[in-house]
């Protein structure tokens, strides 16, 4: 975050899906650049610099504190100096990295399955994004909320968001939601729903948004979350999973754009 220029809505800080996992993309550091990649095929984290220097860490069971210390040592060996705020964002009762000594399991089989789901979800979200010619985010993975997401914008500003997100300043969330959005994506099991699911929401939410009819089988509006949910189990069991997900994304967008009176003729391909 500190080494890259702030792009609107924090698009500069997200990870991006690769064929083997997740990447932080190219990060400037003086005259050099470097990338940080999670490779879930060989279960390693790679740090590669533009001058050919590189380091790697195994992805394995252990503590956050141990992983963080090893990561700092890799950066130091590569001559990459940066200050890191160690309090986890968007996590209740967060423990600073260097103090989090609890054992954390790493299961290679489930990591590979997670990567496979990300690749397929990334493919569908990019298909959906391509249908929109207005302002739209990249398809990217936010490490705080821990979701793969893409967001469409109406072009109008939004009321300032009043958020109580753990360890995130109000102004940070207001930058994220400075304009009207219809956002959707995939949660691997967090986000308040408790199970893997595709989701969609609008900010600000138009009147009657949650009552919009959905033909996507298994989709529903969760009043506690204020979001539409399509459980991943429903997608896995569908005859046409691609069609089901794209139907869900389109219908939830149409509900937001229609009820929110977006200029759809100008914004849509």
C-alpha cells in the first residue's frame, strides 16, 4: 500500500488471480520493482525483483508470527525496505502479526481447491465485467474482506459511508464507497454468510432492492447481510454452473441499476 500510488477505491492494493494462485502485481521500490506471488501449485510464496534477485517461503502450517518474521527477512535480503503496520484489518479482536503465535493449519489439498475456484470465478467475473463500458473495477481479490470482487459504477457520487469496520478508519471506507456501486463477487466462506458463496450488493441500496425477483436457482436476499447470496453448493450442483452464476450477476445488477435509475443505455455494451 505504501509503495504504490493510491488508485481510486484502493484498486492498487488488491491481489489478482493468476494461473497458479494470487499475485500482488508489480510494486515499485526505488529504481527497482518486485512482485509477491502465492503459488498454490507448489505451495510457496515467491518474491521476485526486477534485477533478478528472488526469495521464497514455503506455505505450511505454523504461526502468523513465524511467517511474518520469515517474510521480513526475505525482504531484507532483497534490499526491500518498507514499514508494515502489523494490525490485521477487517478482523474482530485482531492480534498484531508479531504477537500471533497460535498454530495455523495449512492444507495443500484445500489450498489447491481454493485456487481452482478462484480461477473459475475470475473467468466468469471478467466475462461479466466485459459487458459494461462505464467505470468498473478490475476483477481483484481484497485481502482484508477476503473476497474476489468486481464493481460497476453509475457515475454518481454516494452519501459518505459510516462504517465500523474493525481496524479500518472511516475515511478509508469512504474512499472505497465514494460513488454509487453495484458490486458482486465470491467469498470462500467468510463475509458473514459462513459458507462459500457468490454475493451481490448495491451502495446506496435502492428502495425495494432486496425484493427484486431472482430466477437464478438458489439465490436469495439475506436481510442480515443486506446482500444477495448464491451459495457455492448450488453452483457446484447446477447443470450449467457458468450460466447460473452469470444469471445471478446480471439479475442483481439489473435490480441495482433499474431501481437506482442508472443511465443503462450509456453504461452497457
